[in-house]
């Protein structure tokens, strides 16, 4: 379980690194200019569209052949994609083909990540004591934010220590080489993992579905819809409210690249501190009350917070980033266990692929790009906050009908 939780550190370092370096990557692979940042963010969005496909493929492997085998295969693919990215030629060397190559590798990365997070959450929940599922599953969210924190810290350090010429010439490769090395080390650690107790139960009783996707679609349609709604809220609060913030601050002229990345580092620390606490509260008070409270905060606060961040004041920007990070961290903590509990062990990963991962592709991958385009077009800095608030209000009716999944004993 410790190896599984640690794995999400590397997984999220590798995947979010591109977004934190979006302004740098726009120059290196897309030639710079006004449209380059939008092109780089579009690459992040396209990669996210591969996540449901990856989740379906790896979910089938995890439901049919075991969680351990699935996590070994996905990490092997991620290691190769990170190493290949670090070795790519740039726009200055091969022109527009550089952008095409990095987009293709982002798709490979999105495919591999597709089954990663849900697989780890399921593995942790299935091995946890019944009364501590929320706390243990939330460790995947906390560890993933440690990975994001590591990504933003390495990005900020690289940007600060180098001139722009060195950074664009070769320095951008360093964070990706670090990620490839970390992923390879996690693959070795995963080779020592035991299989999930729940999958061993399925093997013992012969209940493993031959076609997990079809099984889940036939028996758990409502669970798919509920997990989609929960993940939609978690995805937009995280990807617009946290990971998009450095690009937002830079694009509206509120901060430079280096300072905005350090601000994102502070937000990541807040998420790490909040996540286990909210997971513990979900074990005590239940998943439904916590999700309803967090959705209410998501409907009320984000517009004001983005307005504060755009004001140009460092203190206001810090306050806005911390508040948004606390809300996003809370939703991720409860959402991790709540989505997994919508399904029994049989077909659980396939159900999460159809529900939670599909929502992440739409509300996580596409929303930073949409936020950037809408903000540029309207000139209204509260657009990203309005997007979060709208999704929160749409999800609230679904959460009101949610059945409580916290074990009663």
C-alpha cells in the first residue's frame, strides 16, 4: 500500500510537469508568439482525451488479470514517454514538426495515466480497514499533490537558475529526465507489490467478469453517472483552480513565470495538508455531507478568488490560490473514495474508467485551454472562476440524490 501511494507522486509529477512549464514549452516546441501558449495548452487537452481510452484498456487488464499487473504495465509506458520527451528536437531544430512530436508523446502519456490514478485508488481502498477507507484512499490524492509540488518546484528552480536562452536551448530537458528516472524507480518498487485482497477474493470465488466493461455497463449504470458527477467537480476545481493558475497569472500580466510557479508551490502544500484531514472527516461524517459542503464552496468562492489573483497584488494572489487549493484538495480527498465505492470489486476499474476518468478528460483536460481562450477573448479575469461555479451548481442536484457509501461498521 505504501508503494502504491508513493507511485502517485511520480505519476502526477510526470503528467503535470508539462502544464507547469506551459509557457516554456510554448516557446520551445511551438515557436513563441501569441498563439503558442494556446497551442501548448491544447496539447495538454488532447492528451487528456486519451485518458478514457487508457483507463478502459488498463481497467480491463486490472479487472481481468489483477491490479498489480495493470500498474506495472502503465508505469513502464509512462517511463518510456517521459524519456522520449526529454530527448525531443525543438522548434528551432526541426520547425513545426517539433510540436507534432510533443503532442504525440503527450497522447502516449495520457493513455498511460488513464488507468494509473483509479488503479491506485482502488488498490488502496480495497486493502484499507473498512472504517478508514476515506483516509487511506485520500493518501493517493495527497501523494499526487506531492508529485505536483515536486513538478512545480523543479520547474520554478529550473526557470530561476537559468537564463531564458539556456532554458529554451537545453535546460527544459532536465525536469523531464528527472521524471523518467523517478518513473523507472517506481516500476522497480511496484514489482514487489502484493495483489489486491479484493481481486484475490474474486479469484477465490470465481467472480472475475470475463468482459468487465460490458459487466459494468449492464449492472452499474447509476454508479457510472454518479462517479462522473463527482469527478467533474474534482477535476475542474483542481485543473482550473490549481494547475492552470501559473499560466493564468502570467497571461493576465499579474506575475512573471518564476513568481507564479512559486505561488503554485504554496498552493500544493495547502492541498497536501488539507487532503488527509478531509479524508478522515469523510470516514467520520460520511461522503455525502462532505461533498455537498465542498460543492457549495465551489459555487460561491472561485469567481472572487480569480478576481483577487488578477489584481496584481502578491498577497491577494496568494490568498486566492490558497482558498482555491483548499477546496480542490477537499473534493479530491472525498472524491477518491466516493467514486470507487460506487462499484463492487468486480468491474470496479472499468466503472471508474467509464465514469470518473471520462469526466476528468472533459473537465480536467479541456478546461485550462477553454479558460485561457475565454479569458483572452472576453478580457474578464473571473471567467475561470465562473466555469468552476457553473459545474459545482450543476453537480449539486446529483450529490443531493447520492447514497451514502461510508461503511456503517
